[in-house]
């Protein structure tokens, strides 16, 4: 069963879903509605499985818990670029601000 | 008060950044597209044998994005996919994990320049389709094999999220 889940069609669908819902949040109620399960089952089950797999980051926000799906096991390349763009965009910002100052237009 | 649980989706195949730059939109665009040599870490991040002295984006869709060596040589990095000055640029980054140019590799960098007021610009960058590097695939399979429940759960989430997204 697991090997079926890494088929191309699943990955393509995941990409479409992620692209559509980038950085959007969902309540457990909405997800439960879509999955056809009761709300408590949705809110309890995912955290156990995903947290055990090291694939969820949980942050507290008042009375809310925010779950971020984070597939860290496949993130080596992503992390490299994360650090690269941090540094490179900082350098770009300095260059752009310096150019603006020279033009007298900040 | 009842506890509210929310789920936040992120794209695992992209990196997204945003910075505020104290420069007008057209200056930010110009520095990014015409003066790469003034900020890109060419001493480290270049792929040619020669010392790189600049990097150039040819200003049109299909234009080359390449480094220039001090001996006049050039090495391609990618292509311009979208050219909409001064607000939107999309480049392909076709350099693989071994720092070799692979035509058609197809990771993409989208940069948006959003004027916030006369003197400042919000610059948003997304480097996406990182899965095109390919070597992630084996790592992905390992994760899914180890946690069969996670795979089923992800499929369920995907179905639910798709139906929600379809309603919008």
C-alpha cells in the first residue's frame, strides 16, 4: 500500500492541492466535513500519526494549536535554498537601497 | 472557549521569501535584473571554470540568464520565462545539485516587485518546483514506507482539501 501512495498521480494531486491552498488554514470542522468523519476523530488522529512521523510542527496560539505539514525528511535541497536566498536577498536589498540613495530617491 | 484546531498547508517543493527594500519599484527591478554582479555571491555561486565577474539576464522571454567569466566565457544558468517590468520576473534555474547546467531542469524562480509607497518596495521571491532535482524521490519513498498511516492520511487530506479548493 505505501508504495502505491508514492505514485505519480498522487504526487501530482498533492502539488495541485498545495498550490491551491498555499499557506491557507483549515479548521478541523471543515476537514472533517470533507473527510466524512466526526470532528474529534479528525483533531485527534492526525496529530498522533503526523507528530510520531516527525512531519508536523505544532505551535500554540492562545487556545489554538496550529499544525503545519512539514515533510522534513525530504527537505535537504529546500533547506539549502532557504539559506541561500536569505543571504542573497539580503545582499540584493543592500545593493538596491544603495542604488536608491545614490539616485536620491528613497 | 472551545479549542480551535487549524491546519496550515505549505508547499514542500518551494522556498518563499519576502523582504522590504527602501528603494522605488523601478530601482529594485533594475538592480535585480541589470546589476546582478553587485549582489550575487559570484565568488562562491558560479559554475564556470573562469572567475565570474557578472551575471546577465537577457531582457526578454526566452532570454538567457548566464554568468560572465573574466576571460569572456559564459555559462548558462537558465532562461527568462516571464518578463513584466517593473513588477514580475520568472526565471528557470537549471543548475542541478552538482552545480552543472542541465537544460530543461526546470526549477523556477518567481520574483514580484510590489510598490508599497514611492520610496519602498516589497520584493517576494519563490523558488519552486524543487522536486525537479530528482534525488528527493528516494527520500520521499522512505518516509511513506515507514509510516503507512501517514500516506493514507495525506491522501485523505488531499481529497478533503481538493473539494474545499474546488468550492472557491
